C-alpha cells in the first residue's frame, strides 16, 4: 500500500510586481518560508520539484538550490501551462507515494511583470459551420471586444457564451457577479495582488475585453511564488506534535489531459478534462461535492469560474447562473469559492498559481486564514487548468484531532 502525502509547511509571497527581485529570489523566499513553517530545512528534503513556465528549460530548480542549499537530491523542473505549479506538487506527491522520499519540497514561481492580457492560445480554434463575427449568439452579444478569440480572454469568453447559449439564467450580470465576489473576497487577503472592492455596476461598465469579460473580470499578470513541504504518513508520525496538529492530508491528487473527441471543436475543451479530473478526485478521496467546505478554482476570467461551478459538480447541470445569483459561492455561502480573491484579484503568476491555491485551502483547514477564515473548514478542493491541455485537482482534509 502506497504512503499518504501530507502538507506540513506552506507559504506564498504576496502576488504583485517585484522589479527588485529575480525569479530565483521569489522562489527562495517562498521555499525558505515553507521550510520554516514545517520546522524543517533543505537538508531534510529528499526530492524537490520546481514549477515555472518561463524558466523550466533553464534548470531553475538547480539554480534555486544554489541559493537555498545544494544537497544533491533529485530536482524536477516542471512546465505544464497554468497547471505548472500543481503539477510540481503532484510530482512530489508521486515520489512520496512511490516510497522514494519521506519529505519533499514543491515550489511554484513566475515573474511576468506587465506583459499585458494573457497571451496567444497557440493556434486558432476551429469555428462552427455558419460562424459569423458576431457569433451564433446574435449581434447583441458580440464575442470579441478589443481582442480576438485567439487570445486567452477570447477563448474563455467563447467558453462562457457557449454555456450561456445552452442554459438559461446566464448573462452578463451573472458573469459580473463572479468578479464582484472575488474582488470583495480579496479585501480580506493581505497576499492578494489587488485588494479593492468593485460594485456590480462598475464591473459591467468597465472596458470590454472580450464579451462578456470586461477588464475587471480578467485576471492580472504579475510576479510571485508559493511553496509546500510534503511528507509521508510514516514520517509525519515522527515529527513534533505541533507539526502533526497542523498537517493537512492530500486525499486525492489527479492530473488529466484532453481525451480524444472526434470533433472540430475539441481544442481547448476546458469542461471535459475538468469533469474527468473532478469525478476521479471525488472517488479517490471518498467524498462528494457536498462535503466540500471551500474551493479554490481556476478563475482566469469570470466566465471560467461560472462554467467550472458545474464542471466541479458544485451545482446541478445548467444551474451555474442560479448558483451565483443565490450567493452560494460567497465566503458566507453554502460552498465558498475563491475566498482568496481568486486569480481575478489575488493574481495569476502562472507557475505559482497551482501551489498558491493549495496554500490557501491548507491555511483554512489549519484555521489560520484570519479575517477570511471559513469557519469549521475540514475539506477543501483546488482546481487549475493549463490550456495545452492539463487539469489538476487536489482534495485536502484537515488532520484528525
């Protein structure tokens, strides 16, 4: 029987702009803080995985070691689009489950600066038969704003509009309510890149980027890092009682990619690979969506979050509009989603995001989230999508007292 994996140390830098740091400085800050949180040192680690989309080919993990300690352990440099950080964590989990390591360090980092709206989707998505510039949704709902659909805002705008087309009760207001919630949540998170509340009217009236996503419904780029220290259950039993008390169990770690679909619209099918990952994670963890006390999901754009309510089974099929209308995903709702502020307001340094989501949920399960704490949180889920395509879902559980 394979070992279980536990989070015993967790940290993240504040997301933002760091012109006086380089990517190694950011990664080192997060790594050393996570080691300190775990009452451990780099000499206790038996494997390290470092996720960074821009620097993975440049041996970033080994360069990080030169700053925090070279111990000769295996180092994995990971790149998997926006799922990069979560994939680095999963790499460490697999080493523990395989019995090759008792303790592991996983780091996610990115230094993006002001590089504008998230970039090109890499290839043009095929258009349905009869597609016109205004889309199949009619001239009153143009898909494009100031950019085209080959860029990420356009890709996710189309995902949202397809959901709105297929289901009732979803329109600009429902998508804007997602951003309203996340901006409000960020005001309680001192590590969020932006911490400003906006009214629903301000969000809908902001500059249109790709309908229905206005500027305030899009995640920013930025810099930041997050890190986790993981250990096996056998190792956990030998550690300090305070470390054991704060430990968080990883009940499921799932990574999926696009299944083959014989269709011209198979590219960038964010729903299918998310549904597959979620269903597998629930089965592995032995829970259902109703057991979740909080969720950190991939809201690169407001349209993405709303669609993922259904993909993660947080609402009934076709019920995402009603889910946000009745405030279910607010911090004081039935299923809090993106209490951190989400990517929309917390920020999205690509390689750091998947690790930061795990940091957020672990912090709540430890009861250490301060003003944003979800009371009594015992089970949480994290989700991240990397177009290319990859989806990582993790289920975390509070340690038994």
